[in-house]
C-alpha cells in the first residue's frame, strides 16, 4: 500500500474521530481547521500566484475567478455543489502524480473513469442526507451514475493491468473503497459536506508534510508545522469556540467559512496542479507541470520548493 493510501485512510479515520468528539460543534471545528488550510495554501502558493498574474490573459482570468467566488457567495450557491469538482479533481489527479508518474499516457482513460466514478460517489454520499428535490443528489440520478461509473472504472482497470502490481491496484482503489465505506456509514449516521471537507483538509494537511519530510533537512517540515499550529491557535481564539470575551458568532463564522471556501476553490484553478494539465498551462509556465503536485518536491532530491498546497 502506498503512503498516499495510508494518508487517505488516516484522514478518513481522523474525520470519524473528530466528528464523534466534537459532537454538535463539529461544523465549527471544521471551519477553524479549514480557515487554516486556506491561509497556508495561499502562503505556499506565492510563486504560482505571481506566475498567474504575470500574463495579461491569465491575470484577467485570475481576477475573474477570484471575483466569481464573491458572486457565488452573494447568490447563495451551495458550497457542497462547487466543492464537488474541486474535491474530485484534487483526489484523482494527486493519485495520478503519486502512483502513475511516468505512465500518464497509459492511464489517461483510467483517470477520467475515476473522475466520473468519484463524482457519482460524492453526490451519492451527500444524497443520503440531502433534500431529494435537488435532482443531482437524488438516488434516481446517483444510482445509474454509480452503475455506469463502476463499469467504466473496472474496464479501465483491466485496460491498465499491464502496469498494475497487486500493491498498486490496492492503492489505485483506496479512494473509491473509502467512498463506498462512507456510503455504508451514511446508512446509519448522516454524512454532510462538513465531513467531506474535514477529510479533504486533513488529507491535504498531511500529504504536503509527507512530501516535505526529509531526515537530513527538517526545516521545511518544521516551518510548515509551526505555521499550521500558530494559525490553528489564532483561528480557534477568534472562533465561536474561543475562551476570549470577543470572538465571532457561530453564524458569522459559518458565513466566513462559506466565502473563504468558495474563494479557495476558485483560486485553486490557477494555483493547483491537481486538475487537468491544460488548465494549469493557462496560468503557469510551460513545462512546469512535470514537477510533482502538492509540495513541489523534486523526485530526485525531494527538496521542497515553494509549495502549492491548494488542495
């Protein structure tokens, strides 16, 4: 099993644990951690932001995408809907980078089948606790979508059997197996967007740390952990769970979470590599896509550069 799969399993387990411990305050805990994730992502994406602003067309698109997050917030667009492509592309494309580096052309159709299936799994998970009058969450849509997705995914797996080892096969299916487990859990306990966001920010908190970790040079990892912990303290002290006399109300905190989440999702379009390559090339220098996603760590030296943590 790959390290990526282990990180996913740990993130899944931590989500369950935090949800159980936080109880009625779970959404506030997620908002606290998510705010930290969003800030850290921007801090480690300074180079990508400079690149996106260096070309007129890319700069115009960057500005439009940023403003669109405000427009969606004012229009009351549900975060759960906008979060779907962000989450699915991030999960599937980081898998492409981590598990199939150098074999991208061979696994192209497998990647797209995984996108299709994981989108169906996402809406099926949330559909168990969502109003069925929203068509995309309805079992009448998600059930046939899942059936077709599963067939395409299995066919694509068979198609790349020449590059699969038993270990790689398990790693390539970990995300889907965890999603199926979430559907099973959802039969007994309601799963909401807060659970998926918690899993997502946990995974994207641990994965860059793994990429930065180097026994001979711990400074990048320590700086990352230090910044994260410091921001967690600040985020908690200003949250509705703060022990300080002045802090945000729960309502204000939720609204802040929705706005920041929309901005993070839209900004990831021009900051993150965890998406189709043609999108990245609009905003970033040609050839830069060949470096690894996430923490931008050289495959040879594993020396962290300016990281893009916009997961």
